[in-house]
């Protein structure tokens, strides 16, 4: 079976021998008052993708190039630009059977989260890169116009009807009040003054 790995428009020369796609969970679990646990299902989280790719510095017969042979530095420059420019790109894996029939494709918009460049004496002059990609979903803000009308309270009309009572101002009842000093206050004030 033939595998073709694309980072954007760039075909990796040697298909990785292992690919991991992890579809993350957003479900929430809760404990009920009766000690029963429930699971509230949510939309899946963003997918994590991990693989290791060989970037040869020698033209191998098993390597596939879109046009002509390119050294590892060519691919490392592309990977660096994708990371530094913060550019999301299409990650495509095409799987073909030996008879040429396409089995299925993986086609996800991603960003490079991490990548590690490994040079090992066992690889001779070749370079191996460990990739950690994360699914990227487009988002944007929406602008809304809200028309605000000035609030005007409703006008309330009240009818006033005259009453039969007298409109004359009432006079005081003529009772007199005498204000007496309290003895306690007087004794207290004497102590303070003397």
C-alpha cells in the first residue's frame, strides 16, 4: 500500500511508518446527589496528529518527489516557515492500494504545534523530524448593529377631583408643652464642670 503525506503543497519524500490521530474529548461527567455518575456528551475537541518523517540528504529509490530531488534543508525551511509565519495548512494523507485504487484520505486543516529535528548516526546524513500537529478551525468575530432608542416613559394622566373637606389650614390645638431638664443630666454636667 502506498502512502503520500502532504504538508500544504509539499509532499514529504518518505512516508512515515506510523501515524497517530487522537480525537480529543470534551464530554463532561457529573456526580448526582444519589452518587450516580452521568456523562454529558459534547462535540469532540480538536484532533492531535503525531508522526516521524525521514528527510533524506541522499536520493533514494524509495523516496518520492513532486519534481526533482530536494535535500533535507529544503523541507526544513518549509517546516520552519509554516511554524514561524503561524500559517495553518492542509495536512493530507492519501492511501492507495497496489492496484492504484484510493482506500481513503485524511484531509485536515492543521497548525504545527511542535516539531523536533533529530540527527542520529544510525540515519547517516539523513534527518528525522518528529511532528505534533493540531487541527485548526477557522473562527471570526461577528459585528452586530444594535439600534438603541431613547426610553420615554409613558405619560400618565390622572384626574383630580375636588373633595368636600375644608381647605382651611388647621390651627394648633392650643396645648402647651413644658420641657423639663432631667436630673441625671444636671448631675452629670455638674461633675464635668467641677
